[in-house]
C-alpha cells in the first residue's frame, strides 16, 4: 500500500447529501473515475462503477444521490447503494457493493490514497 495521497478538491466543495466530485484514476488496466460525496457529515469515496453493470453511476457530472438524498443511485438501471458502506440497498445490484476508496479530509482539503488495484490516472 502506497503512502501517496492525491489531492481531489477543497472539502467545502461537497455539500451534505449534495453533488459529488468525480476525479480520474486507473482501476486495474482501465482509465475511469472515482467520486466522493458527503453524507452524515463524513466524506465517502468509491470507484465510479456500478456493481450491476460496470458503468458510471452519475447521470450528470456529480449527481450521485437519488432525490431523497439518502442513497447513491446508478442512473442507468436504478441500483441504489448505502452511501456509508457502498452496499446495494435495492435494484439490480443485489448482493453487490461499490468499491470503496481510502479518503482523507485534512486542513479543508480532500485526498485519496491509491492501493494495489486503484492507481493514479495515467497521463
């Protein structure tokens, strides 16, 4: 595990249950995105890939929550996920979960940490 932390955005860019922030990364050999959202006062980060079909969740950039602001929702087939655990809470993702990312909130900024599977975006 790397000790590298990669800057995502200012912490105040995330509103409670509001828009998330996407950022580029490489997962395995695929160039894709991760995202962060704020829920219950805590920042959570996940690979932006639905457990049902491996496509990005947001229907417009940063739109990850469904209308009640209680669940993250895949815009394509309506799979919903618990924002605190990434576990499937309904829809076609049964038994699946979003892949969590290691997020740090420090000095008003958000960072993520690469691991063996999720690495910084290729140039």
